[in-house]
């Protein structure tokens, strides 16, 4: 979605209000959880739905 919106990780971080390191953890799939408020903010900035940026992985 970042590429589609031609937005950098830095710009997304600034617009969402979370640190680059936390956003990087989310982007690489290393996060164990994401707050709904954070997910909502990311979706608002990227103009997308949660299913556009989340992927389910079975353990």
C-alpha cells in the first residue's frame, strides 16, 4: 500500500504518529500484536481497509 500511495515509511510514520522503529516492526511482520487505534490510523492515512495490509499466518 505504501508503494501504491507513493509514500515513504518516514512519511507514514509522521502522519500516523508512531515511531519509525515501531512501524518497521509492523511492516516486517515481527509484531505480535497491533493496537486497533494504530491500525485505524494507518488505514486512514493509506485510505485502505485492514485486510489490504494484514495477512493471517498460522503458527
